C-alpha cells in the first residue's frame, strides 16, 4: 500500500480557481483520471483528474476554497503504483523501473518496445464551411490524458454544434484557445503529447492533423497495448457513468453524468440534475442542446425540473453594478419580498391575456360633479372608484365565470356566489390588496366611505389579515397617478383583474361629428385557462356599457 497526494495540475495560469464541486469523498474508490473536483476560474470550469487509482483516505479541500497550481487535493492509498512520475509513491518504487513500464505492467502486458512521446498540434478539422464558428466548450484540461475519439472541444455554428475528437491518444500539454473564441478550419486548438510506436503497429493520423504534421510524424499508434488498455479503461469508465442515463433510468447523480465542465456549469445555473438527462453527444455525452431541450420540454409539460428551485428557468445573471458607478443597497421589506413572490407565482402559473377598451364616462363624471356638494355634506369624497366598483359588481354578476377559481388539480371550476372585490392600494411600504365585501349590496356612498377607510388603513398598515382575504376579482386603478394603459397581473387564484388608467377628454366620432368625451382606459387581464376571449369580450363590453350609462347600474 502506498499513499499518494494528488495536487492541482497546471490550470493554464488560473490563480485562485474556486472549488465548486467535490466529486469524491473519503472512502471512495477512484480510478486513474477519474475527476476529483471541479474548479472554476473567471474564464472556465475544469475537472481535475486523479493521477492515482485507489481509495481516497484524505480530502484536503472543501467547496468554496480557492486553489492554484500545486495545491494538494486528496491523498489516495493505492495497492498498485500508477504512472505519475513526480509522485512520492513512484519515487519510492524500484529505481530500475521506468514509469511507462510500470503502467504497462500494472495494466496489461508490457509493450514490446518502450513507447516514444511526440508533441502534436490539433487543429480545427473540416467543419463543412469556411465561416468561423464559436468554440462553446473546452472539454479537457491541461495534464489530462485523452483517448483517441475523446471530445476535445465543442464548436457551435448557427445551424449545429459539433465536437472535435482527439485524433490520437495522448496528454493535453497546452490549450491554445478559450471558450467563446471564434475559430475556423485549420486554426490551432491544442498541443497533445502523443504516443508513437513501432512502424508495424501504426495507423494513419486523423484528418484533423495537418499534412505537415503527418509528414513529420507519419503515424500514431492506437494499437500499443499499454495505451489500448488505458483507452479501454477510460471507455469503461465513461460507459459506467452514462449507462443508467442511456438505459432511460434516472440516476439522479449529477456527478456521474457524462458531461463537460461547461455543460456542468450551465446545469448548475439552471439548477438541473444532470443525472436526469440523456446525452445525444458521442457515447451519450450530455451536450448544451440536451439541456436546452430538457428545459423546454419540462416547461411545456409542467414537469418539476429543478431539485434546487428555479423551475428550470435560467437565473438572471448577477452583475457587479459598482463596476459602473456609485451604488447603494437597500434591503427589501418583508412585504416587498412577498409581493415579488406573489407576482412571480401568478405570472409563471397563469397564462395571461389582456384585453383593452375605453369607457365613455362623460355622463358619469357630470353626475359625480353634481354629487360633490352632497359628498361634502356627508364628509366624504366621491372619486370614480365607487362607480368603478359598483359597475364591476354588476358585470361580475352577469359574467359569473369571472367570479370563479380553478381547483388546485385543475379539474373543477369553483363559482363564488358572493361578490367581494380586491382593490390594489399603493402604499409607501408596497402594494396591498384589501378586499371590499359584498360590493353588489352596497350603495355608492357606502362604497365611497369604505374606499377611503380601507385605503387609509392600508397606508397606515392597520389592515387585519382577514381584510385582505376572500376576494373574487381585483381592481387596480392608476387613474389618480396617470398613464394610458398597463397590463395588470392576475391575483391568482382569482381569474381576472381590471386595470384602470387615467381618464382624459378625447374627440370621439358619434356617427355625425367628433365630440369631446371623457374616456376611461380599461385593461382586463384574465386567466386563459378559465376565461376565453369571448367571455372576456362580453365582460368588458358589458362593463363599458355600465360605466357609459350609469342608469344601467340600477337595473
Ligand atoms: N382618471 C382620472 N382621474 C382619476 C381617476 C381616473 N381613472 N381615478 C381617480 N382620479 C382622480 C380622483 O378623482 C382624484 O381627483 P381629485 O383629487 O381632483 O378629486 C385623484 O385622481 C386621486 O384619486 P385617488 O387615487 O386618491 O382615489 P381613488 O378613489 O381613485 O383610488 C386607490 C383609491 C386606493 C385605488 C388609489 O389611491 C391607489 O392607491 N391607486 C394605486 C393602485 C396601484 O398601485 N395599482 C397598481 C397595482 S399593480 O402594481
């Protein structure tokens, strides 16, 4: 038994890359080149492969820690020494043995002759177009051993994405590109140290190598036994990882999913468990498109996507605004956070449609003016709101679907036989929606007083919880503030909300001439699962008629 410490290899000069995922725990059996941790710098994320096989006996890092080249990661206890030349275990081993020979002995039969190492530059192969394409993913890290056919990078054009496979097996020495680069056929991608073998065990170089390379090093072995064994091991490892996914099972294990660092990063951003995805890339590798397809399908099918929240919706990226100028942070009040959550919940759950119309309130306004003296005598104020409420109660009575709610399972429509209307009130602390009960049974004067009373209570934060419950429908009036129209969000589980904007005098054609009329802009948003366009059209037309001729209110 020998203990080996695995350290961070050359990570392309990235200082202080953050450990974003631990892929192993103490006691785990790891194989050579199995990923141990995922590091993320500001430019890329990379999996750090093990340089030893055995049991993890010590984990020397934790998530969130920042590491640079040479930092120790784990200690592995191995029964058999591995090929890491610099590791203490190898140094302690027999001085006569060469590292390559040791690997060969441990793995399969020894190669007939020691293998020779050659450096090769891998270029962008023929991608079927001379146009540049975006390099969307680097799938390997410096120091990583790759087998022939392993994906090195992924490219994406307007039409497709494709992986560039390793044209031969070897070690990644240098990466010459970065994610987001624009590349075209013939551009250098990376330098690999390939293993060349005897002439009788050779195959031609892949077409991804340049003719110059081909002449200088005419052949790369895929038949060298040690290398073949290594490729075999890698394939087994990959197959083991993707097996449950390919079989259509949900492994639920993101870590064992076969995906590159960029895809893992994206999955984390989406809050997705990669173990639930099937990959369409070579050998079942999960590609970015697979993530996109999965999220799209899940949204359509209403499947709960994310174990970690977000419902599969990509988060809005965090921006350091202080980089652009002075900023000030203000913590949100509990009410503001609650309002935000309610709005988002309704917006995401309810398919909204908004329908617009204008009511001619010229006569209503004249009547309201006539009542001003009476209002003063009563010590109250008659704004358009009591009329808006009263007309709404009649329209709700005549269109009972707007006074309904869909049951939680979506199987039943629950009609409410009472008419309680919520009224959005703008307060310094945030938006509140107190509910006026039995609007249909109250007079304009009663409504006028109640509007003043509950709006005042809302602004003074004196509303009781039961005064904000039980609404069938909501009215949001911005008439006193201004604006020509807005699309209100349904206050679910209610199915409709009426947005009222500022009335103004406009020329209206009466069939013979233009006349100045006071027009009130209205916007009716509704839950399209319950209300169809015809229902909404009937409701709004009736409502407009009621406000335009308030005599109808008493019928
Ligand atoms: N068009 C033109 N003028 C209007 C109007 C309209 N649609 N509605 C009200 N007005 C006038 C009123 O007559 C009053 O004028 P005077 O002071 O000259 O009499 C003035 O605007 C102020 O009215 P008000 O807004 O105080 O009273 P209200 O009864 O119309 O509304 C309330 C009460 C509580 C609904 C309102 O104060 C309020 O808070 N509105 C905001 C609701 C809101 O934030 N909605 C958005 C929700 S979604 O984010």
